[in-house]
C-alpha cells in the first residue's frame, strides 16, 4: 500500500475533479504492475496498474489507495477491469464518499466471492485526498494557508521589505506546493506590493502552473502586473464583488484576466460563495499565499483547513508586518486550535504543517 501511495502522489494536482489514486499489482510478492489516476477522462489507477501487469495480473493481488468504483462515468467501472483480469484479492485504503461509489465496488466484488480488505493504511490514504473528500462532503474546496515569516511571526519589515524572509530551500518548497494544488490565491494588496507571477518554477524542472486567483473586490488592479504580462498556461481569475468595478472589467478582460463576480460588501468578497464557485471550476485545493488581511478573513470565516508555515531564523520586531491580521480573539480559550502534523528543516528554516481546528 505504501507503493500505491507513492504512485498516487504522482497524480496530485492533475486529476481534478477526481481524487489522486495509486495502485499496484502484486504477484508472488513481486510488484508486476503500477498505475495512478490519469487526468479526468483517462483511465483510473486500477485500470492502468492492471494494464501494466498484463497477463501477470491473473491470480495477483491489487492494492489501491481508494476503493474501486462500480459505475460508468467518464470511464467504465474499475470493477469490470478487476474481474476481467482475474485479480485474486483486493486491498483498499480509503472509502470513497462519492455517492456514486460509496462501497458499491467492494460490495460487488465480495458478492462475486472475491476477498476484499478495506481500511489498509487508511489514515495515510485519507490524508492524501483530503481536498476530494471535503469537496464531496461540503461542496467546498480544501484551503491551505501558506506563509513565510520570521521567528517572531513577521511577513515583512516596517518598510514593507519582504525579500527574502526565507532561504532557497523553503522557496523551492513553495513551488512544489503550487505544483500539486489546483489554485493559488492572493489578495490584490499582495499583487500591488510584490507583483508576483504565481507560477511554478521547480528546481528539478517541469511542473504546472495552477489557476491564479486574486481577490480584487473593486477591480482596481493595473493590467501591467506580471499576472497579465507573463506567458503561462494558467489562467488569472479576478474575484470581485457583484456590481463593483464594472467600469474596469473590459480593460482587465482585454489584458487576459477572467472575472468572477460574487456577493459581498464594499472591500470584501463573500469567501464561501467564491469557494463554491471555484469548486464548480473543478478546483479542489486552494493554496492561499496572503496577505495578512486575506489570511485573517479565511480564519475568521472558518474556511481554512490547513497551514504551512515557513519560519526563518530572523527577528523583525513589533513594528514588522504580522502574517495574520486581527482575529478578534479576546481570551486564549477562544483562540483557533492548531494540530501540528509535521515539523522539518528546510535549509536554515523550519517548516510547520498543521491542521486547523474550529475556533
């Protein structure tokens, strides 16, 4: 199953709106076939692994990170491929909350006498597809907040200088994160201050650019920013409040931006409405990269699910810019809870990954 997980990670960020799944076929203790989910409309992981195994799939075991489907969607049911190949046993990790699946594949295989084990390394397989599971259960994408800060929690100095807070290793990790999410989101203040490209530049080469989303409630951005000038396969989506900035819409659209109008009030878009609209565009995982007002807005609304914090061994002081704005917390008992999942070194910096609990 760990080998199947490794396969699934190869598909992260490339399968929306489907989950990233990995599968391996094992015969007499040897892996004879591997596969991971193709982009939407292509073969699922189980089908690819069975095809890779060829005739050796007969009598072999199949390990898959997600229970096999038993319905026709863009592709035929995986159960048909499993049965046709003569697979002897199936070991599955996560249960699939998609109501079209929901245990039906397991029930069919067991009903035909095939031994099926479920829940194998389920904590790890579940973690891999948190965005897909959340989208199925809530109709909202998974939201990760990412910030690079000094040891005392500052994004920038009092003059606004923020280049560079962290070192090369941490900055390279940001590009690996962009490579596996569906969208990267910032506020218009970040675009005006830093003029970012929000593209993916992997040290090892390759990678893909996610959808670039900017919260620009009144459409005040200049079309001269890098988001409009740089050539990229990724689209730039400006999210604004309905009825605001409409006189500039044509100019920004001509610069190459797509526009998304959502409910809201002056200076503040309705984040939940925006997230639901993004899910309609097959965005399952949103990486929020700032700034402080955007971070605090997601936290106050209870719409952030996880946190990636890169801590640099620097002290900026109280006159620096804090990474998160006011949250209205008056007592420690009311502070947002955080469950740290991992801490690791990235060069001279520290990376903390955590899940965000309820306020």
